[in-house]
């Protein structure tokens, strides 16, 4: 029997790094949370395993063939799970009236429609899928303002900033905030010789020193485009001026970000680099629940370092600032070109240092247009993808 307080959760991207961490936290609190839906594009066997463990009402996969496979895998079980597929299935489980909370943890632009569906249906939306917000900025924020949805950031930096702000905040100026310090580790190539950076392999790029993550975000961390996307994400989420956000390299990933106040106070949120902390925070907010993450041992940690990012090494930071300064469709274009370039790098078709080059060329060939609605977002996204793909062909 479902108790009155029990929250029903849809986990979009359940087989990914964030999805697995989410299920780990949910499994620690079976009285508090039930799983309504689980979704995945690949790793159907793992999804079937998760269905057996969490007995969701729905499971959603990418296509009809995947759905047939999953149904066969679940055929001998007594599960209540109905199998759906495609974007429609994702939107359905993100907006079903029986759902309270949606974990948006699909990677990339593919998460946009289901995340927006959750926002429009007034859910508590736990936003890991930063690309959805970055690509659709004003459209996304308008949808949020027009709905009863509550959005809580899962990205560890934004979750940290949220925790360092008064709640409710009422705007940065009213809260006495001068600056947001967005920390980033600098990734695996912070000290790598610049002249051999173009030889690095996908596996080297994905070997993040502190965090274990999906491959796309791992490459983004290595180029620091992840911090660029997070800079745009922070401008949108906290209604901050670009000049109010400073990126600080912090190699240990213990301070997850900071907020500087008018009176000289600098508030930081710290913890071991484990995404279960922001996930547990956002799931239970304003309460606190156990996440399975060990307390930070500052003595064992010993030291925390901070340095300015090197603009020559990380051109993606500049590209993200330029995209945000111009606004309109430019962040959409930045995100789309990045997704295409990162995929090409992961498949061995593009060198690491060519990633920002492709993005800059695509941005330079697409004048910014106003994002009037979802259609404008999707047009800019597909045009930028096509241009980036053409550039890869001709490279
Ligand atoms: P991942 O690659 O490990 O997992 C992605 C999930 O999305 C998988 O379940 C996959 O099957 C699903 N998926 C991928 N493409 C899809 C598509 N086209 N349609 C439907 N489902 C699809 O990625 P991740 O590291 O878990 O990251 C997920 C999101 O969270 C990303 O936006 C990332 O930037 C963000 N994020 C991740 C971390 C982290 O520590 N991993 C931290 C902060 C933010
Ligand atoms: Mg982050």
C-alpha cells in the first residue's frame, strides 16, 4: 500500500551514471519513494534488471524493436510494468498525473521534450540534463514560470549554489549576492602539455580524476565545455548577469561552488565528489535524507587548491560566454555543435583540439535568431547539427 507521503518518481535515463545514482538513493528510502517509470535508450538488459528490482508502472525505450526486446525479457515475470517507446512514451511518463517527481537524466538535446513535459505538468523536476536548459534557455524558463513546477538543480555546482542561497531567494541583488564562483576541476588535461593535446584519446579524455560520469559529459569536462554549459545554466537558473559568474579551477572537486555576499562572506558547499549528495538533497528538499555518501574528512583531504582557468587551454569557456552574451539561438547552436563534435571525437573521427574549432565555426556561420518557441529551438538545433556534420565531412 502506498502511504500518503510516498513520492512517485520517474527516472529518465535510468541506466546512466545519474540514473544509477538516483536509484541507489531511492532504494535507501522505500517508504518515502516509489518508482513510477524507468527509461533508457541502450542497455536494455540492465533496464530489465532494474524493472525486476523496482517494479515500475512503465518502462520506456527508444524504439519499437527495443520495446519488443524488453517485453520478451519481462514476459516470465509477474511485473505490472507496461513497456512504451519513443519521445511520446518519455513525455507520457514525465507528465502522468500519478507522478510527483521527475529525474531528468537523459544526456543531451534528446532530453528536452520530456523535461519540458514534466515542467508543463507541474512536477518537481530534478534537472541533471543541463543541455535541455542551455539549448532552450528562454523557452524553458518561460515554461517554468508559467507552470507550478519546482525545478531543483542536480548539477553539483548549481545544487551547491542553491544550497548557499537563502530559500526562497527573491533574486540575487535582494539577497545581497555579489558573485557566484563556479568551480570546476579542470579535468584530466589541466596539466597536459598543450602541444600534444591533439593526440589524446577518448579513453584518456573520459578518465576524469574525481568523478565517474557518462562519456559525453566526461569529454565536456576535459574541454571545460561542461563548465561553459554550466555557466549558461547558472545565468538562467539564478537569473545572474554573466559578469556575476566567475569560473574557478579547483582540482580536488570538494568545494562544489560558492556564493559571495556583499558583506564579504563567501559561502561554500563541500562534500565528497559523489552525485548521490545533490540527488538526495533535491529529492528530499527541504528535508535531508541519507544519501549513502560518506562525510567529508577534511583532515585526510589536507588541502584545497584554487586557480584561474587558462583561456588558451580551454577555449570552450570563451565560446560559452560569447554564446550567452549574444543570446537568442547562439547557446542552442553552441550546444548542438558540441554534441556533434564530441560524438565524432568519441568515435575517433575528430581530434580533441578540433572540438572547439568546429563549434566556433558553426557559431560563426549561424547568425543568432530569437527563440520564440520550441520550433525555433529545434530548427536552430538541427541546422547547427547539419552544419557541424558537413564541416566534419569536409575536414
Ligand atoms: P550517461 O551517458 O551515463 O546516461 C545517459 C542516459 O540517458 C542513459 O540511461 C541513456 O540510455 C539515456 N539516453 C541517452 N540518449 C538518449 C536518447 N536519445 N533518448 C533517450 N534516452 C537516452 O550520462 P550521465 O553522465 O548520467 O549524464 C546524464 C545527464 O546528467 C547529462 O545531461 C549530464 O550532463 C548530466 N550530469 C551528469 C553528471 C554525472 O556525474 N554523470 C553530473 C552532472 C550533470
Ligand atoms: Mg557539474
